[in-house]
C-alpha cells in the first residue's frame, strides 16, 4: 500500500500530543529525527497497522491539546500508525467535535435540541453569538443534544491546552466534593486521552441551565464557572426507599470503592463466580431481561450466542454513547454509581468468555468520564480488574474510548468501526456482532442501563427480578423525563406503570400539548392517551415506541412545527451518508418541513404526501435504525396530533 504524505509538518505541540499517546517514534519512517533516514519502506508496518484503533484517541489527543487538527498533525499521526491520510481525514471529518480548520482553543457548545429548544435555546444562541465575535477567542458551536436535558438549556465549554496532569482528578479532590462530585464545572482538567490510559490537557465547564451571561462567563473564564450540581439532583425520587437501580445515588460516595462495597457492591460478582458462566447466563435468561437501548433484544440470548462461539478472543463493549435527544440516564448512572457499571461489565465478560472490555463513552460527558476512569483505576488497584479478579483466576480489564460527537455511533456496528479507527458507519448484517463484531471477533454489546440491571438479577435472583414489571417486560425501567414538567430527571418505575403516573411524579403542567416517547426516533402521543402502559409491548400496541425511555412533555407554548423541523434537521445532520435512502431522504424531509413552516402550515397537502413517500422509502430501505426511524416522530405528529391542520 502506497502512502502519500504532503509537505506539512506538525508543530512541536502537535508532535508532543501524539507522542504522549503512542510513545516516541522509533524510526525515521515514523518521524524520528535520525541521520540514517531511509523512507523508501516502512519498518514495522504490520505492527503499526495493528494499532489502527488508536486513530480516534490520537485525533482526540491533538484536538484536546491544540483545539483543531492540522494537516501536519494528521500526517504525523498517520505516519505513526501507517494509516492512509485520506482515510484518516475521512475519520477526522466524520465527528462533530473535531475540526480540520483553524479555530480558537475554546469552543462553546450550545445545545439546540428538543428540550433545550423548548427552554429557549434559540434566543440563547442568538444572544451569545452576537456578544462573542471572532475577537473573543471563543468559537460558538450550535450542538445536538448534550445529554443535560433535565437542566435545559445547556452549554458545554471545552478549552484545549497544555497537559496538566495524568488521569483523573486526585482522589482527594473527589472526596472533598463527596456526593457533589469532582468540580468538572469549574475548569477541571478532564482525564485521559480517549483510551483511559493517557494524558490530555483539555479543560471543561458545564453550564446548565444556561443564560447568556453564565454561558459567556463559562467560556471566557471557565475557572469561575459554578460547579455542576451532584447527580442526586437528577433523581427526584431519591430518598423514597423504593429504588433498585438508583438506590446508591445520593447515599454512596461515587469516588469511594469501600463505600460502594458497604452498600452491597460486588455481591453480584461474588455470586456470579459461585454460579459459573453458564449458570449466570441462565439466570439472566430466566429473568427476562430485555435490552434497554431501544431494540429490546433478550439479553440472555445475546450472551449465550456470544459465549458459544468457538472463535476467540471474545469482546465486551458497553455502549455509553447515549446521543438520543432527551436521554441522560446513563450519564446519571455513571456519574452517581460508577462502580456498579464496572462490576456489571465484569459479570457480563465473565459469562461470555471475554477478557477485554471497552466502554465507549460520549465525548460530551466530562464528569462521567472522570468518574469512570477513577472507578476503573481503583478497581484495578484493588484486584477487582486485572489478571486475577477476587483470586478466582479470571482476567478482565476495561478500556475507555471517548466518542467525538456522532449519533450514529450508538448503532452497535458503527460503534465497532469507530473503536477500530474507521468512520462510524453501520455494517451490513449478517454476520451479527455475536459472530463477528469488534475486530472481527464475537462481541457482546449492551448499554449502561442493561448492564446495571444484571446486578439485581443476581442479587435478587431471576424469579424475584422477573416478578417486577410485567410478564413480557420484566424488571425496573429508567425514564428520562424533561420538557414542560416541574421536576425533570431520571425516574425509576417498574414496567407496566401508566404514562400518566410518570408524568404526575414529574409534575406535568396543565396545558399539556403532546408527549414524545422514545426521543427524536420515537413518536408523539396526545394528552388523552396517558393511560398507555410503559412497556415495550404496551407502547407497540398503542402505535408508538418506548425506545430507550425518553419522555418529553410539551405544553401549548412550544411551537410544534418548529420542533418537528428541529427533529428533521437533527436526522439530516446525523445521517452518516452511507446509504441513499437515508442520505437523501433526511434532506428531502427537512426541505418539505421548511416549506410547510415557511407557509405557516397552509397548502401542506402536497408536501405531506411527499413526506409519506420519502418516509416509507427510508423505513423500508435504510441500512440501519437511524434512517428507518427518521420519519417516526414527524409521522406521528401529523397523524396523531394534526400538526399542520
């Protein structure tokens, strides 16, 4: 393979960022300054290509240090990894958080998605943009959902800079914050380089709910930004005593492994070792646990299919890239109970014969990243990860990979491509991930909530767990409630509770106009349909979807046509472009909705007919769930709510 590099050279800072991740170059081909340079062939090319999966962490390293990725930096990274520069450019330009054009070191991300739009994000963006011009040294970016919907409107500041320290904030800092957590909101240095084992110098500040003044202050002086509220603030039910998945949030120090163990931590893993892998899978199967990411696939069947594959090694991947607008439950779990995820991933890996796990975590979640890196490091230091976990002779470790702003990477095979150093585009199935997943090997992939549910399955027992909820949707479920409610946050209810009960807990407003279930890929229901049972089968029978558990309420002050247009813009932006039905269909959908909005809904019949035709094509012919569901919310708003009548 011929690799053609341009004449651009990396700066000393860019070179240092890459070398901090990969180590110093060993040959002239890799960029070492040696007098015996001979660049006619690459030495160690196969070994370098085996490190292709470090391309995304390498891009993070440069972007975090400098603020953007220059041609020289990209070329140097490609030479170190023996990756064609054209391919690496395609990867770098795939992710919204990277830039291949010069920009200031400070980027202010302003969320413009559904909950934030309903909370006034449009005016917030206009005000901030008018006050932060090019001379301010701040690049203002209108961003999709930041996963802070319970505190809308939200802003996230990321400032690139010199490496400050290794890993997470020191344990003392975390202990000082105790239940309120590390002060990531006041300019703390975010940990790691995207692999969970390197350095990076970026500083972050979260500002939510944001006003123009607080957002600008956070961007221009992150060290003065107020700290984020503790994860407890996102759990309105805290203290009720009836929680299974959320019971440690607010009662346990998320930085303290001993505190976690004193509140029942690692009881489930000890039982798993006592049962053995096959019996663990049988317990999960008998519990009826379904995947909580939206597809509702039986978890036990997925684990069994992976464990039975003769090809090795097996891998475990935890999908923590929750990017569905309105979803933030996984963030709250990782921030408030990080050791639970470490324990759950260990159990899943043990049951399926995996010895290496990957936690793919949203790049927009600095505090969750800090908490998880700290928890993994502490578990490793205490023998709960590594070569001999709890003296059982079982080896397992976890590596964090940071996403970089791509909704499509929530699709499991797109996530695998992202980890491997390719564009995050979905793969054709079959083969399925349980046969050929990450690095072409059998892989089990679950999201954070699904994995955390494994703990009560083992501590309560399969039958007791299955007694919670309904016959076909067992166990507790987390719901992300936001929008026109008095108490937004993450709620835990047993499957089968009616939608109205959940909204009453959240304090829904009297002038309710519509409820969106499942996020942008879900569907709307009317205020007179609040008796819908919150189960996978119940929502399906009602002609909608439960999805990952998003419940967004909108009162009559929210302009529905503008909301639908924002959904269409979201899918147009997030389409990976791989398949024609989605690449073209999402654009045509947005164009038609623009025409309807511009005409204030009059003479909409022709465009609605076109929307139906385009929607059917996307649903029937798109390669993955993004295109297949891009029309759902718009269709339900037209048919259920009479959006343009």
